[in-house]
C-alpha cells in the first residue's frame, strides 16, 4: 500500500453541517503571484483564485477539478478548478489543453498563461494544502486520509464558486478513490448539477485539463520558491519530490536533523520519512513523570496566579511540536 493510500477513512461529521476540510478557512488572493511561494505562508494551507468572469454569472457553466502532488513526500498537494461558460467549449478546446503530467514544465507555464489571459471567459481557483496540514491530519488521533481531504477540499471549492454567483450547471471531476462512491457523494450535496466523476478526466474533458494545469503549475511554483520557516541554510528542494526520485531521496538524507527530524516542507506522515528518521535520528528515552505530576493536589487548581505562557519558537509552531516537560 502506498503512502498516499494508507490510513482508514476518518470519522467525519456530515458535510452538509458545514464541516469541510480546513481549506474552507484559508485565505484568498485575487491573482497568482509569488506572494504565497516566497513567504512564511508556506507553512499553512491557502487558496489562490482569479477574478470571476462576468459572463459566468449569466450563462450556464461547466467546471473541472483535478489535483497535483498527491504522492510526493515533499511540498504541498494542490487542488485546481477551472470554470467557464459551456458556450465557450470550442474556444477552450482550441487552446490545446491536455493532462498536465504529460507536458513539459515550459508548455504547462505557457498554457497557464493562456488561462490567465482568457479572463473574459475562464475563472480558476487553486487550493494549496500544506505538508504540515497533511501530516497533522494523517497523524491525528482520528486519521483523516488523503481521499477524505481531497473530497472535502473539492466540495468546499464548488461551494465557493456557487457562492460567488457562478451559474454552474455541469461538474467534471478526476476521481479520487472509488468513482461511484465519490459521484454519489457529490450528487447528494449538489443535486441540481450534472456531475461526471471518472478516471483520466483530465484527458477526456478540456475543462479538467485546464484545472490540472492550474494545480500543477501552482505546486511547481510553491515548491521551486519554498521559503523554510525554520531558518537555516537548507538546500533547495530538488527533483519531483516523489519518494522514488534519487535526488529527492538524497536531499532527505542530507537535511534530516537527528533531534527535530525534517523541516516543514516534508510530510512526516509518509512511510519514507518515518523510515529515514528511524535510521538517522537520535534515540530518545522517555522517563516516567514523577507521581506529583501525575497526581496533582486538588488545591493546585485554585491557585491565584498562573505562569505567563512562554512564546514558542516558530520552528516548533510550524512543525506542530508540543512541549512534554519544562526545564526549570
């Protein structure tokens, strides 16, 4: 079983109660710039979106959804959408879209530029799920796996577009997990939409191909310009970020810290990461706390003064590390 498929489905509250993935709480940018990729925003998830074309509020529209970066051990997972009037289908087909994974980086960049220049009839949106959030969800007490994250993220993005006034009537999605289950889930939530969930949707439908371009190019930008919130002189993240990439593997072995493990660009929840940490990290012996700490006096809960909370270094905040004891 691969890293991206590991973990049982999370126990989640019903989506119609407004409990989508945390991407629904992220920030929005009107245009894709390097602002996200060159700031401490690397440490959190965010949404980057275009302006909404006026024609999409008066004409029936279709929308495609695809993702990039599911399998890599480094960097974020990105979820892209692209939407526009159905009447512009032939115009979109003439722009030359196809699955972004089959294209060179140079061609992807040119196609993404075309999407941005076609702002009179195309809108787009990319959700960036940070590696810290991915790891935090997957390593939590209740496992929240990648399929659940992807589904919830897509649902949140569809709702976002509808809230913006887009006259959405058709939805095409590159499947994550079982097609029938995913399609039934979406149809229950959006009964007024024509929905098609299928594998290789990025090859079958140009609107999904465009979404794939948005997702892939955004991930490439973020990874290429990653700013390490931990500070220090970390070498640039090389290669594709996939565990099987020799350059990525060499980078992982070079940057590992024997005490703190990896910087926030690395997904701690991947088996590749865990194995390398077991091989290269320092051995830690955990001693039992003293009885007084385990069994505090009842009077201790009624103290008149409390110690002021100490500010923790940003390294510990971004790595989601919590103190287990205090050195006096």
